[in-house]
């Protein structure tokens, strides 16, 4: 188990019935809503943890 500060502040979000590589807008597996939500969450996490 990772004891780093970042790991303690992490959250795992899953998108049921969403295929692998859903963020790749050039693939048939792309899912716009899930990709936008995931990107929004990633940017918020970076900001909250001093990465940006």
C-alpha cells in the first residue's frame, strides 16, 4: 500500500459500462461525458494537491 500524501488524498472513480480507452476521442470506445468528467476531476485533483 502506498503511504504517500498523494495516495491518501486520491479517489478512484469508475464509469460502469464504459470501455477501456474511453478518453481517446479518435477511437470508437470514446465516451464524451465520461471523458469530460474524468478530465475535470484530474485537473481539480492536480490543483488541490499543488501540481498545477
